[in-house]
């Protein structure tokens, strides 16, 4: 059972690392080759792999609950849900997919995950690195704050498209259409995102203190 859990954890983190590496490399390569023209269809080229990686990230909640991964459940739950909800919004609003803010959003998401999964892989192999530990629990926090700011900007830019989609989906002033309440949901999601990010940062700071203190005790 221990070997199976170890193999599963290693395979999962390796898959996420390879997936996000491919997305980031694809995004950067397209930008270097085509310049700003690549921003228009970046989501079309990497959207499927990104959606798959984010969908599978829901499993991390079960990893923490089952003890496969030692981390705080609340901040991970907020991070997983905010990414998946925003990704669903981007998929629903096709006009938004070609906006530069979506490309920037994908870039920050991948950078965050590429700072986390290598550390998780090293921990699974029982070869932790002090550099990766510092990167995972120190550098990760300001980058997460920047990511939340970009997420808020993405939602703000999505509001006009959501209103347009809502008006087109209910031409007879019906309120039962699936997209009719989308602008209200997005407007309410902005303060919820701020509150969730504040709670997450507080939990991440506690997690950082715990892991760095534990590492320092091991070195002594």
C-alpha cells in the first residue's frame, strides 16, 4: 500500500509538472515566434491541456484529506476552486479567450504550479532541497498575490461579455436562461475572490513558518 501511494503521488506530481511545463513552453515559444499576434489564439492551443491539469488538481483535496500530501486544506481548496471557476468562465465566454489578460493569466498559473510541483516531487523522492523549499513557501506568496490581481482583472474584463451573453440568451426578458445571471455572479465573485485570497495568504504564511522552522530544526 505504501509503495502504491508513493508511486501514485510521484506519477501525479510528474504529470502536473510535465503538463504545466508544456503549456508554459508552448506559450513562450508562440510569443517569441509570432509576437503579440500569438496572444489571440494562445488559449486555443493550450486550453485543453490546461483544463485537464486544473480538473485533475481537484484530486489534491483528497490527497490532503487522505494524508498523501501534508498541507493545509483550506488554502488549497480556495486555490483549486478559484482556478477552476475562472477557467469555466473563460471557456463559456469565447470572446474573452483572445484577450491578452487571459494569456497573462495562464502564464502566472503555470509559473505558480512550476514552483510547487518540483518541490512536491523532491519530497516524494525524500530528497528535499532548501532552494526549492524557499521558492515554494516564500517566493510563491507574492506571485500568488499578483496572480489574484490578474484574476480580478480577467473577471473585470469579462463583465461586458457576460452582459452581452446574458442579453442574447434571454431575448424575451426571461430570467430562467442559464447565462442570465452570469454578470451578477461575476460581480459577486470579485469580493469573494478578495476574501478568499486574504484567507489563503494568511494560511500560506503560517504554512511557510511551519515548514521553514521544521527545515531549520532538521539542519541543526
